[in-house]
C-alpha cells in the first residue's frame, strides 16, 4: 500500500528530534545497549526520496509497484524531500527508516549519528552540473557571482564548495541555498548567476532558462562515475528487519532493470511522478537531457567514498574526514545480487 505524506519539517523541530534520537542511544557505537534482534519483516517501512530524476529508481519503484510487490504485507509509507540534510534529520528523528539520498549527506549522517545510519546500496551515478549565465565562459569569471545549491551541506553544496576551494575562489563567490524550483525562478529573474544542481534542474536551467554548462561533475571523477544517489538505512531498523531491507533492495533492482529495458516508459513514469510530487512535469527535451546524464545502478561506487569524505572537509562542512569503517553493510544487497547471479559489492574499507 502506498501512502504519500508530503511533510515539511521545521528546522528547530528537526534539530530537537535529532538530539533526542542520538541521546536515546540509537548509535551502534553505544556498547551499553544490547544489539537489536532480527524481528522478521517490518509491519511498516517509511521510505524517503526526492522528486528528482536522480531518484528515478525510487520514483519507478513506488509507482510501478516494485517495492510493494517485494514487501508483501509490509506497508510502504513514502515521504519526499528537497535535499539530504532534512532527510537525515527525519532519519535521526526516527520518522523515517530508509532513504534515497546524496552521498555527502549519507556520510554526514553516519558521522552525526556515530554509526546509527548505514549505507546499503547505490542508486544513481552522475546527473549534476554547474550551470551559469551564458556570458560566463570561464571559471575565473565566477568571481563576484551568486551561485545556488539545494541546501547547506547537501551533495551539490559540498561539490561546489570543494570545486571553488580548488580554484581558490572560496571567498570570491557568494553561495545561496534555495529549493530547486526557486532556483529556476530566481535564475529567470536574473537574481542568481547559476547553480550546482542535480537533474532535472540543471537541464531545466539550460533548456528552459538559457543557462550553459560550465562544469559537468562527471569530468571531475575517474571514468565519469560518482555516487549521486545512494540508499541508507537506520542501523537499528536494518538489524531488526533485514528481510524488509532486502525486499526494498530487490524492488530497487527490479525497478532499475525495468527502466533499462523500457527507457521511454521509464521517462514517462518519472515525469508523471514529478508532476504528482513536485507540481510540474518536464518537457520531452528536458526529460531526455536529464536521463542522458545519469546511470541507474545499485553499485555504490565505494572506492570514491574516502574522497567524498575528504571533500566535506575541503568544503568546510566538517573539520576532519570521518573514518568510514563500518559505514556500509552490503550484506542485504549482496544477497539480492547473488540471487540474480550478479557480482557482489566488495568494499572492506567501508564495512566492518
């Protein structure tokens, strides 16, 4: 059963929930608490994701029933977010169990909770660009400009700040955080000069508002692959309901396989969900461009996470890079992959 709860959390309430969640001993690092036992399938699983093309596996998994089919009697409740930090607060506040989220906030959630969040799968690679006014033709011309990111400390915010730091432009570019739809409006009005944005918003600025691509984030990573969207789970929920987590990941893999076999219909499904969840559908040109820049994959691209952790330091989000040992548990994913005769994820640097 699908239940949509379009909930907006007040920042102060989220902060309070986060503190309560941590103090309540949800951290795996708290040795005084007994480990949670496997309680079988959950009665309900609360799933979070964004109304973005970069969350296509979640959108397709929900709409086409791939999650529900594999969850059986477990009720699926869904909730949407604009960016990762709010979603992290929902997880730590115990109002969410599983989340499709950016890699940066996933790492920060693990750090903030002292291990109460774990990475269990990849979802999407690619699909983020720095798009700017057409008269900005070089990185040096970003001096004095106002650029946007979806939210403070989200994946694109970290990427932009790291990029500017590398170009020694940290103090010469203004960064404004705003919801993606507001960025499009602000760019059209000339109030901002561009933004480091996920799909479909980078494509919307290019095709609907006349922006140009200054940096495609793919060019900054080996082989053009980086984990834009991953799946994380509350550690307690994973320990109590591993079968439910496996069911969700099986549903995600089915959604990805279906999307690859039916690309035109997959775009239609995602577009319909964007209209339902975000209030507007995309033009065929924007939809095609957005999909051309992403790869749907359960591969978490684990080799890049140490660099992502360091990027948060370079961007000034955290003071020191977190030790990532224990960050991931790919057991449930590898069970699903093995059942499909697919290669396992092997990432000893991230797992226990």
